[in-house]
């Protein structure tokens, strides 16, 4: 990707974020996607439309992979030192 495409994508994300701030909305990935989709529906410039399409897909992909990782608890390893896992249900009261 050339630097002008990256700059345009960054600019579009910035514009969407500023609109969220101006409208006093929460700033999160879903709100950002909603704003970018709204921008895409109103855009007439082909270069910006193309960049909006790409950036929306990238954020959707990132969000989906992040959700998949958290759902599968990827990277969480079971204890191997003989100590019990702490639980929130009150069964494991001994902390070693």
C-alpha cells in the first residue's frame, strides 16, 4: 500500500472519530464502523469511497479476530505449579 492510501485511510478514521466526539457519542469500534458506513453512504468521491470500503473491512476484520481471541481465551495457559486457580464462585478460598 502506498503512503497516500494509508494517509487517506487515517484521515477518514480521524474524520469519523471527530464526528463521534462532536456528537458526544461513545468512541468504540462499533460506533466507528457505524460512522464510517454512514460516511460511505454519503460519499461521492471514488477514491474516498474505495478507501472507506478498505478501512471498514480492516476494522471489521480486526474486531472479529479480537472477539474470536477473547472468546477462546487464546494465550491463557493452565497453571503448572500445583496451585489452584482462583475462582469467582467462592469454592477456591485458599490463596497460595
